[in-house]
C-alpha cells in the first residue's frame, strides 16, 4: 500500500497556495528518507541514539528549519506542516521522528525569546539545533545581569544532536524568593549530559539528563513561562504568525505527530502482510479471508483516520488564531488539549488492534511491529499529553471551570 499524506480537508481557510506547496515539498523530502530510517531503525534502538545518518539526511532536507525564524535562515512554517513532517518521519523510525519533533518545537520556543537571544543561537551558526525540558528542576541565584543556575533536567530528547538547550528554572529575586517560573536558553557547551535513558520504548531517542553546575544565564535569554502560557512572549517580531501561536497547545500537539506516523506504519505493514500470512490453527490460508482480520483492520483504519482528524483540527485552530493575531481563550486551548489526547489515544489503540490482528509474530525481535508498539506505548504517556488529564481539563472548561488541574493549558 503506497503511503500518501491524507487530505482531511481541515487546513485553515487562509492557507495560501505557497504554504501548501512548501508543506507538500517538505513532506515529500521526509518521505524520500523513510527507507533509510527503516533500515537504520534497529541500530538506532541498539545504540540508544538516532543514527547520525538519519540526522544528517533530515538536516540536509531542511526538516530542522521548519520552526526556525525565516529572518535567521528558517522556513517558519505552520503547525499543520510540523505535524505532517513528524508523521512522515515516524513511518520510518519513531525515535528519529520524536527527536526531530522535539528539536523543532524547541526552535519554536526560541522564536518566542527576544531577538538578541535568537541571534545568539543562529546568527553565526544557522544550523544550530535545540533540545529542551520545560520542567523547572533547578535552583537559581539572581546576580548582576542574569542568573546563576544549578540543576538537572531529565528526559532531554534531542540533547545528543543539539548545540543549545532550553530549560526551565524557578526565577528568584534579589532576596532569593521565587517570583516566577522561567525558561532559559543555554549553550550545550555549558552543560553536561548524564546517560540515564534506559527504557522499554523510544529507546533510540537518547533522552538523557542535562546537568548544569553554577551556569550563568544572561537576562535576555530568559522568558516567563506563566506569561508565555497567557500569550505574552519576549520576541519583538510580533508580525511573525508562527510565534503568535499558543504556547501550551503547540507544546502538546506536536507530540501527536510521531503517534500518527507510528499508527500509519503499523496499518501499512499489516495490510501488506495479510495476503501472505495464514492464521495458525484455523482453516484460513491467508488473513485476508478472515472476517476477524477484516473487522480489525477496518476498526484500526478508522481510528488512524480519527487520530488525524483530531490532530489536524487542533492544528487548524492554532494556525488560524495565530494568523488572525488572536490568542485563544482557555476553552479553546482546552479543546486543543482534548483533541491532542484523543488523537494519541486513537493512534495507540489502532496499533494495539493491529498487533493482535497480525498475530504473535508481531513480538518477534525481527518484526518492526513490536518496536512500533513499544514506541507508541512509551511516547503516548508523556505527561503533557496525558489523554486522561486532557479530558479532565476539557470537561472542566466546558463546565466553566478554568483551574484546579494544571497550569499547562
């Protein structure tokens, strides 16, 4: 079954022909390298880091420029494009897609900082990539011109392939009292990486722990997370629509991209193999003859479609609001979280159905299905995209309640 990017007619109405053409071009470039990602998937998992060939090919294809400012050499695409590129990469390798997704969204975060901070990263080295962890797991001291920070940030996806990091920390005043939660840009040369990523799935992401010991961070490389959640960013370039996009909805939704691709890859594999496989201990010589398999692939395909529909609707909501210069209210942001959780849950369930339909050989180490299944089960449990928490947030929002669960809406 040939893979095609599905057209679910959920693009925002104002999308230009040029934007669609660029999206198609970028997705096409991602599709071209999928066979290499497939070939390198086992080694990526074995090495617990994405094979460098994968990173180089994605970089050469411009796939790490999609959320970088155009004025600094980036492509500054919309969120729908970001989802589709991540999805396509995940058809070849979940770990490569995840790492690429996180490094790209960290470029989006950097685009929210003041111009001076952005130029620190990209002016002299336009190819710099960024890893990151938003959790404020550090301590800081206010000093002249900035902060001195000591801390550890776990699961920093992309840290093995990045030159900068964006990390969270509690912001103190001169008396040492915490007055804000900050997000800081730090050169990787100021940090060390502790090898801590030993997991059941997404093994190749190398999402290790970043460590800082009394690192100086100048004030211009710090923005406020609560301000960002409310749509108040540090960038002076307010005409750039991408960097008007809503902070938490973007941070959550991009993580659905790899799930879409993993589910699509599982569906394609099962459909390809079904005409060649029997069902043991039955009279079915090939799986295609069995109603149980027919019903399973129908259900799985519908779930994959539903995952795309919800994710692309959320992307359209984010992109349209950014284009209009309107920051979505709480209820709109809560719906994006719900759409994200629903997309991820549907993709995960589709993979489970497909693994069962394919049979016990899905779990042979030589089968890509077992890796797809493990990658989905691990990645879909990222705290920012918890379907259960997202449903709680959305349900409360529908009832007019806008607090009590999480600040990340």
